[in-house]
C-alpha cells in the first residue's frame, strides 16, 4: 500500500487568544490528527511538521506557514494537505485555483475534515468550488458592510481610527486636543502665512525643533518625534481635521471633535498653497492623450480599429489601427488595413459631424423646436470642434465613404436640446472621402477639405536648392556638411531634392503629389534625372 504523507495546515484570522495554552490552532490540529489516524488503513501518515498561521487573513496567500507548506509540496515531501475547514486554506476562489494548479503539478491534493471531501475526485472539486464561492461572497459582503459602516460613521463626524494626527489624542470615537501638540500645529500654520513657502517653513520648524507626533506601536516600540519634512508639513496644512471636519473619499463632513485652527486661517492657507503650487490642485496633469473614438471605429468587415501610439525623438504619435496591422505591421499588401493618424482623423470626423448638423438643423433635426432653440443650437455647432466627438456612437469605414451614427442622448446634451425632440432619422451621417496613403499610414480627405501640404518635403526641397547654390559657388560638400552639422552623404542626398521637375514641385506645393512621394521615399530611392521620366512616374501612381 502506498504511503500518503499528510501535512496539517491551521490558520486563525486574528491573534486574539493565541497566547492561551490551548487555542484555536491547537483545536484545528487535534481534529486533523484524529482524522488522519482514522485513515491509517488507507496508508495515511502524519507529517509532524507544524504549518500554523496565527493572526493572518485568508484573503491572500502571503502567509509564511502556507508558503513553507507549498514549497514542501513542490519538492515532493507532502502528498496530502489536511485542513479543518476549507476557509482555513483560502477564502478566495482565484487563490484556490492557483493552489490547486500547484497541487496538481506536484500530484498532491487536500482534504477538509469537517466537510468530508477531497480534491482527488471531480465531485470533490465541484463541491469545493461551490463552498469557496460562498466563502468569497461572505468575505466580500463583510468587507462591503465594514466600508458602509465606516462611511456612515464618517458622515456623522466620528473618528474611525488609524494614526492619530498631530495635535489630538484619541478618545473612543472622537478626538480631544493635545495642548502641547496643538501649539505646534498653530505654529506651522502661522509660519506658512508668514513665509508662504514650504521649504522655508520646514527650515524654521527645524530651527524651532518642532517634531512629529510620538506614538508607541503595538509591539511596544517608540516611534515618531522626527523632524518634519516638507511633505509632512504640507499634509498637516491641508488636513481639514484641524478645522473640526472629517474627510472621507474626498467629501468633507462636519466632525464631532474640536477645531485647532480657525476656519478663516485655514482657508487663507489653502489659497496660498493653491497659488504657490506648480500644478494647481484639482487639475489633472497632462498624462497620456485620450482617444475619444476608442471602441467606436470599424472597417467594412466589422473589425474594430484600436488606438496605439509610438514615440519618435521624444514626440508622441497616436493612431487608430486595424488589428491586422497590429499583428503584422507590414503586410504583403500595403493597402490592407487601416492606420489613421488619430488627431487628423478625429478632426475630420468632427468636421463631418459639424457640417451635417449645420445642414440638418435647418431641415429636420429638431422638427418641433422654436426659432430661439435652433438659433442657440446653431451657435453651439458653429463653435464646436472636438467637443462633438462624444456624440459619435459608431464610425464605419467603407469604400470611399464614412458612415457615422450619432448618439441621440449625447447630441441633445451637447446642443442643449431635449433628446426626445431630435429626429432619429437625422442621426446618420454619410461623408464621401478620398484616401491618401503613405506606406501603411492612411489619410482621409473629405469633400471640402483643404489638401494638406507635406511641409517636411517642401522644407527639404528648399534646403536642396540652398545647398546646391553653395556647391555652385565653389564650396565643398565637407564644408557644407560641417555648417549644417550633417554627414557628407546626407548633404548629397538633400541636394537631390533640387533636381525635382518643376511640375513635381508645383504638385508638392499644392498638396497634389502622389501619396508615395514623401521625403523619406526620395531619400531611399533613386529619382530619375530626366524630368519627363519624373512626370511619367507621378502620372502612373
């Protein structure tokens, strides 16, 4: 008969009662030992190693004894884990799945003594999943109940524990003023009103030997009493607790504790802090540019375009791109898939929507509206740009045509018109376009768009003529390269732009050149010296 080496795992969420001679961990172990003894005929053998986690939650796997046990399982020293109840091992369904994967890999399993099943059978696994689902549900409901209780208590202005702030002592569910520390707080506020700079306040606080709050940890160790940093002082100066308020989730409630600072002084300090801040409070930093059409753009096959970005020389370039191009950046057919410059595409969508609304408003967008309502909406549309993008519900890129569907609710909100007044038949926009490609990048040109010029190409043509003039004046390539901080090879490449035909240059200046004709293409390809050959190349594109 094969020996099954059994290890007992015990856990208790709180450390209350662990100092007793016979505690909950001992009771769990005793029950598990008795169960293993009853299975001796099956070859079960007790591993005498203790795996006990006292005072640790079952909501995570970061438990010393459990980690030690799983290492022994991985190393093949344990065949079966025995627990008193399944929630002693874990209360999380996700954590349970990870544990089972490790047990399966080691050809091990576990048994719950009081719930009479083991994971060696499919029925045991099913039962276990059901029990764990309820255990996780219970834990989440308990956490939600605790959060609700804390929020309700904060709304009543009660102190709900945590580190006691400088200037106060905890007294049950409220705070009382600590006279000595309160004087330190008042001094800090006065210093800031005088100096109006945190680094000067910190320097003065150090000179006056103003210290942070002293407290004793649960282990009996003294802590605090340190020189205060600028960050610490800033936290004190912005804490509404000092004017008798309680803050919870960004909402300030009237507190039940006495104030240390007068409300007028606190407001004055906040005003100065706001003025002195490099980034005004309440304003978001630049962050990443948003993609307002995310999830709304589809090709004619129904495939969604997703936002991506690249960086070049420290500058960010945003695109909406087909999935096909994400998986194969350079497909065999360069006309397959879409790669649309995000800002330019968004501008064209906004322009198409604006033109449609300006036309539709005069016809039948709001059939029942009075003249004033139409006049106000017309003014909004005339000045609208990117703020029209939230009204877009779906964009479909077809063959030479954009089909845009607008959201009735969002459109009503933007125009200040009740959404049920808007004619649903006017929410569909069709905008013909021509496509200009450069490699895999595509630009849409809507009817009425002014053709954009390739300023990079135009600049290179101008540089080419200027450098050619220098060569004709007798200067060497080396001297020209040195003046422009370029290599000789690059100077020679740029001069090639001066030999473009007048017809090609005119097309480039007017934005009518073939889509392939870019500065990059010219640098990488041999341009025919014969102007008629150049013109023929343009006509064949």
